[in-house]
C-alpha cells in the first residue's frame, strides 16, 4: 500500500509521432496516470487514506509514471492536478459510492474528463471493481447495483458480440481471448454488481456504454467489462491488476494466461494515456 507521501516529479514532454492508417498521431512516451486514494476506516482516527500497490505496479509495468490523487482536496487542487496527468484510474475498495472522499474526488475527475474529451482533449478514465460501480452511478445518476455472490471467485468472461469492435480487446492475441472465455482468469471481489437487466433498463447507460462481457453468480447475470462509445472510458468489475501482483488470496489466478491478461490490460490503458499530450512541457509538479 502507498500511504501519504511527498513526491515531486519533473514532467518533461517527450512526444513522438505514431502512424495510424497513414495519419501521424502525436503521442507521449512519458504518460502520467493518477490513481485515486480512498479512506482507511480501521484503525481510527479515520483520517488516513491509501492506494493499493498493485495498481501502481499494474500501470508502471506498462510504462506509465503514477502519482497519487489524495482525497479531501479542494476543487481547485483537483483541477490543477487534472491538467498535469494523462489519465486517471479509480481503483477497487470498500468505501461509500455516495458520501466518501473517494466518490467526491472521482466525480470531479469524471466531469473534467468528459469536458476535456468533448473539447477534443483525449483523456482516458479507468474504473476497477468499486471504480466500475462508481462510474455507473456517475453516468446514470442512480445506484443501480444488486447484491451478488461474487466475493472471492475467479471467472471466465462471457464475451458479447460487441467485443469484436471494441477498442479494449481488439488487439488482444487470439489465444488469450480464447483463454479468457474458457479459463477462470478474472478475479472478482465484489458483493454488488450491475445486472444486465438493470443495465438494459437504463437508457442512459445503454447509450453511453458498450457491454463487452458479462458473468453470472449462478442466479444473476451482471456486466463485467464495458467501455464508453464516445469517450475513452473503460471499466472492469473484475481485477486485472491482481493476477500478477497480489498473492494474499488462493482464488487469485497466477497462470501464464492470467499474467498475460494483467499486462495486456495495463498496456492498453497506458497506451490510451500516451494519446494525451497536454501535460505542460518542462512543468514541475509536486503531488502530496
């Protein structure tokens, strides 16, 4: 875990040009991804916060620099930080989706990301587990989650037809896609899920997100992976970071295919961050 600390970074733009269908695209080889912290409720005095180290390792393994986005800062502070990062990750955890410092800060970054993308500034957002659930609330304005028996289990993914046209999975190797469909490679640690029934009932969610995979706890089918149609926003109810970097639970998969899943997911999102080139050149930032 990463606790409160002082880290000063010199962020120098080291942009290169990539080519996509014959068109040069300016990219950033030194992406900075912000990872949102959340409250620690035990032990008291309830004023600590943390970021699980696995999320940092997950992003760094694919070539990103990571900075903590601490809770309970001012709106101005979050706006300043937003202008100095190339993407944001909302991690899993166990805090309130409505009243926590985590949820408040995530709401600010989500709205800033929508605004930036609408203005042509490509800014990716990722939500894992609790982050997935929070994105459904931020997008729909409603809590649409249902209780599921999914606290500590690894599952294969049930891909939808939309996965073929998805940004997230389109460059995954065929053998890994097959493994994701047939092997329990995705670790689930959640008690609440967005059922496919509730997703279908929400016109807002249906218009905003493309469902890429579903799962079931034996009684309820729920959305497990989704991406926004018109924004670089991605969410997994499962934990791609755990396979390679966490060893505390026996149900976390560590097979070769599970490890490949971690790195392909990380590689995808970090490359999304490389598309964002707005970090100020030679701009010195202190994150605390």
